[in-house]
C-alpha cells in the first residue's frame, strides 16, 4: 500500500520525505508550491528543436518551389508541368522510392526477386 500526502506551501523550497513502515506499506510526503492548483507550470511555452526544424524545412521547400516556378515562368517561358523545378529529378526520386518499396515488400513476403544483374 502506498500513501502519498501532498502539501501546498508558498515557498520555492520543495521537500520530500519517504519511509517504509513495513514490507508492504510505503508513505511519501511532498511539500511544494506545485501541489497548489495553478501555481506551478511544467510547460515553458516554447516549441522544441524538432518543430523548429520542420518549420524551417517547410519554409525552404516553399521558397524553392515558388521561386523555381517563378524563375522558370519568366526566364524560360515555361507553362504547366514544366514549371516544376527539377521535375525530372523529382520523378526519378519518386520512381526509385516506388522500386525500393516494391523490393522491400517482396523481401518481407520472402518471394524470389527475378532480376539478373550483369557483372560490370
């Protein structure tokens, strides 16, 4: 059995006392301003490093796409799908990702992969 006693205090000094009365009984006393409702906040209100990285990545990607489309439109007169910056590179990357996914699925299913690679 565990007994926890929380005591609300006004000072910034926290204290914790614990004792074991018997093999099955534990008693913990905590005195803190965090035991008072609304006095202690655990969140600093700031965002973490991962969120900052994602925000920067999205902004860079947006600038890359919009800037590339603007450049291709006005400098080369591109229209439609030709306005996508490095369109063939992105299509190749997508194709490689699909090939990798297919290969991974075949490995997971333990089927033979019927491609003969020639020696270089």
